[in-house]
């Protein structure tokens, strides 16, 4: 158990996270991560998550458009 805690700490430090309250939001579909540093209200997390969703949807739309244009 202690070894896992130490490994988690090393992993967090490699992601520029420090002992200050930080949260990593991970999109497991795309692998994209965002780090929220410091203690934040829930709205800050919602904003980050919504931003990730919008970015992912825009990227998917661009890919679909490029593929459709290539087929004509």
C-alpha cells in the first residue's frame, strides 16, 4: 500500500502536480488530461469538463467534414 502511494505521488509530480490541492480530469476516451490547481468551486470543474467535451466534439466534426470532402 505504501509503495502505491509513493508511486501515485511520483506520477502526480511528473504531471506538475504538487502538494497543493490539485485534481486531474481525464477523458478516458481520448486520453486528454487537464489539471485544476488549487481548491476550486464545483463550477470550475464543470467548466473544464465542458471545455473538453466541446473541443472533442469540434475535433470529431472536423474529422467527419474532412472525410466527407475527401469522398466527393
